[in-house]
């Protein structure tokens, strides 16, 4: 357990930051910066299609792919390197950071449970150990 609420504070800060960036021209800047052969990674398929259309209107051919930020390793495993740069959409990056903060909280809970005595924090692990011991 994050006794001090640091993870929750980081999540709140990230959400405020992300919300304050809306309508600030990030997508327009992205569309204007890409070149033929670049690839843009999105979390939302509708946004990927919208940006692909904007790039096409600008006369630039880019690959727009959708990958869930929780499974970012699929970019390496499921996709060949792009001809140009690989760029992450701002929404994808925001979600990736939120996932990382959430994972850090899960890791802290796990460390606490696994390194605590057999009190309240360790109850589930003790039950698991007793169940496995029955079958040995």
C-alpha cells in the first residue's frame, strides 16, 4: 500500500496536465511534422484514422497503427521497423505514463505483501501457501 498516497497524487497531476493540454495544437503540430514513411502509434483507432486522413490531405503517406499502451511491447514484436521515424501520439504517451504509474502502485503492493509477516497484508499469500502445501 502506498501509505503516503504518492501514486494517487502522481495520477491526479498527470490527469490535470493531460486535460490542460487539450485544444493546444498538438495534433496539428504532429501532422505538420511527419514525413513520408513515418509511423504514428495511437491508442484510439478513430484518432488514428482521423490523423491518417489529415496527413493524406497534406500529401504525406504515413502508417498509423493502434497499440494498447498496456501492451507496448507489441510494437516491437508485431511490427517491422518503419521506413521513417516512429512517433507516439500525445494521447498514447499520456496513457502509457498512467499505466506506468498504476503498475508502480501494483508493484509496491506486491512488495509489501511478499515482505510482510503473516498479518493482514500477507493474508492472501499465506492462504495460497497453505493451499499449495496441502497438495505436496
